[in-house]
């Protein structure tokens, strides 16, 4: 099991890191009391279903219990648990601005209501300095956008960065209405329709006979290549902008032949490119 401990200054972006890790398949627990870290690891390792990647966030929100973090890290090592320590940092003025913009209270201010924000940031920095020195990776997010932060985490902690973008391909029939939750919609009613071929009418786009028929036409093959090329270009751009899910819909008249075939063909190509792809055929599922 790959195990990651995330800590750092309040307001430096730990929640964004957790979001990015979860999008790439990590199991994450936020604000874990440090003395529970070893128990948490034991539970994961003894679970019936394995957890290949797990992360805990431990920081000053734990109050006085956070002082146990140094003991907790040493206990993990003593038990033979290897881990990576990620420390999130940012400049004091940036942290102050973020708290003012979000109107959230600094954890130390919550514990000490008379403490000014600037003093809380300084006190937390002094408290965490030994952890910063111990960290395997220090990320300064002072000039980093949430999207850039996510991309950095995906590149560092994902074996397959493309899988941070979950792609849903779906087919549908226009006569039953267009889906409302799609990002990209392609109309393939311009292609020859197997419905009007008696021996093909009762088959679906999941079957080889429909594939052979539709792709026997040059216009079908050219359209498939054009769509594949467009997605090859645009999906990395969506991912770069931090999009975590993308739904691509293909529609034909009845939603049983051409649209199903195109959804399957594009889904297979995207899987081969390393994307996490989920397919659904609306009209077939409702039969």
C-alpha cells in the first residue's frame, strides 16, 4: 500500500490536494487525530478489499492533540509502514488573504479567540517547521491556482494521470429526448441507418453485424476518425483545466444502432489512450 501523510499550513490548499488525490483513486481521510494513524493503517491492511493508495491529513485543526504528530510518524516507521510526507506551504500574506476571502476562521483563532490572524499564522508556522524540514515534498501554493495545484498532484501521485479525468460515453435516441447531463454531443443520424435493413433491424450496435454495416461506408469511417481526432486534442485541455468528469453523448434516431456503435468505438480508443472510461447505452438499458 502506498501511504501518504499530508500536512502544512492552514489555508495552503490541503483540501484541494485531497480532492485531486480522490479523483485519481486515493482513499483519503481528512483531519485524522495523529495517534490514530497507526490504527488507521492497520485497519486498511486488514480490510477484505485492499486499499492500494491511502492518504491522511493531519494538521493544527486537531488542537493540542496535533503535538502527537511527531510520535505518530515515528510509530508508523517503527511498525514498518513506509510513507511519504507532503507539506503544503504559502506566504503569510497569501494565507491571510485567503482566510479573509473565504471568511473561514484559522484553527488557532478558533482555539484562542483573542489571537489575531497574523499571530495565528506565525504560531502555526513555528509549530510546523520541524515537519516542513522532515517532508519528502514541500509545495508552495502562494502563486498556484487550484487547477495548477491539482495538475501537480496528479503528475506526482498518479501512475496514470489520464485517469484523473473520468470519461462517460453514452448513446441515446433523439426520439426519446436528448440527455441533459452531457458535455459534448455528436449527432450521427447523418450516417446510413441499419434500421432499414430487414436482417439488421433487430440487432444493436454492440453486435459485429451492425459494426460491419455502418463502418462499411466511407463517411462513417471518416466521421469516426474526425471525432477521435477532436477528442485526442481536447481531452488533455479539459484535464489541464482541472475538469474531473466529461460526458460524451452520441445520438441517432432510435439509440440502438449507430449511436451505440460510435460510443463503443470511441470508448475503446479512449481506454487504449489510458483514460478511465464508463459506457452507458440509454435506450438499450431501458429495454
